[in-house]
C-alpha cells in the first residue's frame, strides 16, 4: 500500500495511505489527469510531488487481492483519482454537476470524464438486489462468493439441518397443509411462540393428541367460553337496557328534578310508592277468566250503589280489560242514575234478545259507558212491569256476560231472601259489604255476615271486604276505630271512605271531581278487591 502526502503546507511530511487502484487509475487515465497537473503548475502551485521526495520513481507495490478482484469485475466500484493527481485547485471545486457547460480551453467544469482501468467508460454502480428472506431459521449471514464462481476455502461449510419429524404434504391453495406423523395421525398445528413457553428444541417429538387444546378452553386473546352456549332467550331487556327511572310525580321532588334537568333525582316519596303498589294490586290478572263481585247491604241508603259505581270506575280506569256493573235489584234500581245513559235498553231487553248476541258489538247496544270506561247494564224501571227479576234471569245473564267481560260487579238489592239474591250469592267469587259509621248501620252489616255464615256462605264472609262509607272527616261521636277492629276480625279487610261533597249530591259519579283523599280511598278498595282476582274458585 502506498502513501501520499496531505495537501497543503501545514501537513508537510505527513502521509496517508491510498489504494493501489488510485495509482493504477492515474497511469491509465494519463491524458485526463496530466492536464490537471499542468493546470496546477500554471496556477503556481508549490506542491511537491512524491517523486521529488523519494528521488525519482517510487516502485509500486503489488495490488492487494481485493483490489485485483474489484478491478477485474465489471467496474462496480466508482473510480476516484489520487489527491496528487487532482491539482491544487481541486480542493476548491464544487461537486460535479451533470450537464455543466464547458469553459476556457474545452475542459468541463463540474464534470470530469473518468475511465476505468479496463478502458471502459465509468458508470454508476447498480443497486444490488435485495437478498431473499432466510428460511432456514438460523442467523442472517451473507457470504459473497468469488466472481469466478469458485468456492472460498476460507469459509466453513454450513452444518446440515436436522431432519423434520413427520411427512409434509403439498401446501393447499388456502395456505393450509396436511401434515401427518410417522404413525399416520394428523399432527397438531404449530402454535405461536410465547415468552412463558419456549419452543421445543429440534429433534423433539411432537406433543401427544391428549395435550391438545380442549373445546371449552378460551381462544387466544378472547373471553372464556361458557360450558353451555347461550340461546336467544338469554338476551332480555332487563339485562341489556339500563334502567330508566321515572321522574317524580309532584311536590318539591319534581321541582328539584326539573331545575337540575334530571341530574338530581330525589326519588319518589313514600306516598307515591304506596300508590304504585295499590295500582299494581288493582291490575292483578283475572286467573279464572271472569270474576264476579257482589256488592250488598241489608240496610238501604248506606251508599251501596255509589260504592259500586266508584269501585267499578276505578278498576276500569286502571285496567285494560272490560268491567261491567249490573243492576240486580228486583225492585227499581238506581244504578242507571249514577252514569249518563247511552241507551234505553235494560237487563230485561237483553234477556229477551240473548239468542241474537254473538259478539261484543251486539251486547254493547244494551249497555251505557261512563268516562272511566265502566259499562252499566240497568234494571227495568217501568212501573207497569209486574214480573220480578228472578234467580233464573240472573243466571242466564251471568252466563252470557262472562264471555265478553273480565269483571262483573253486581249491585244487589236490600233483601236477602228474594230469588235473585240466591243466584247472586251462589255465583259470586267475593262480596263487598257496605255500611255506614253509625250504630244501626254497623249492626245491620254484622247481621248480614251472621246470616251468610248461617246459610253456608262462610267462605264469602272470610274473604269479604267491608266498606265504612261516608265517614265524617272531623270529630265523630262514633268510635270508627272500634268498628274497624270489629269487622277486621270477621272479614279480610276494612276500607274507610271519607265523606265527599261530590258523592253527597247523589248524581253521576265522576272520579275527577272527587277529593284526592276520596280517590285514594277508592284506590285502596280496588287494590283490596284486586287481590282476589288471582284466586281460582
């Protein structure tokens, strides 16, 4: 390897190595580089040549093997002339620019014509192709073979890979391959390596089929699979939809909820929760398909008919099925006076034309409907009619009505010994006994219960609901609590209906005109009656 001086006077006596290829290039391209020597002399360069230092021509050492290999190749390495052949001003030249115009005596400024040692014009090296990916699984090592294709004795021979276990079939179009073991059984597919479980060394037998993943094991990166797959029945609105709380219905709770745009929900008051419970009880499904309630009283003028209409209107306004009130008074009843009549037909007309009734629209022509959706079947009010309403008549009407209505309220007469009363008690599912908060009214109601127990209607007495009607709201000389305690010991429940000015009128009953306390009392009565709807007779 030869050495050349660094350019400039500050580096005098210092040498740096350069390749033999540069010397050989200087001799081969003498025509091009002598011009640069002359240019340097013409510009007054005082640079000392190596020949002057060593006293003449310096013997050139033989080129190294890699330089000979590069020279014999198809000039894949760009040629670079030595520093002493470039001239003093070559350090100050700009980078070669393609297409620069020649200047002066025909020399090209910015573009130098360089010839390779073989004499062929120099060309930029071509990009080497990207090596193929390593498929052996070993280290990524590139070994360049000699240009003539002869093997290099200095490189060790690669060790052969160990044989793979099993027989490999051709790969299918979808990327899958059928791999079988030496015993002819399908081998398990390879799994992705993990840090916790390193890959088995080469030459190790594949795992046994028992070690394969079980069907109920969780998939990679997924949730555990349940032992029993779920069906469409598991998707319920109660489990998928978040519960939506209803806003408060009134009071300061509703004001706070509205002022905070629903962000603050104070919850419902205990009174509202109690009201919702009563509504749910009143809406109890009728288990038997049809339920008959008998409203009775041994003494007249206690509010029996008013209780029938108010109870029926409350049930009809809360429920979605049909509710009917029937006037079964053998004498002239007053049920039709409590609602606005839509037809002049009576229960007698229905009995005479019962063979023509085939659907609900046919029977609807004999009833009148109130604003609460309660329907009324009035009794005969013609004084010229001498035929009384009998047990047979009531049974025929009851058999017809049960096909079109879910609940039937029967407004009974004051007597217990007439023929129609026998049919009412035998078909009734429960009774509602109405009394006033007075001494004579309480005695008459208690005597009615005694008579029922004496005539084999004890089951109706045990499940009876007693109503204390028109109880004064102020101070009373009668101990209402003592009356409540007495009837609670004989029946199922006692409900107190306070005095109301709208009911005192004796006209049509409208729930919207009742006092809030009176409406709540009738709701409590509807809930008590609705508890028996779930029973079967």
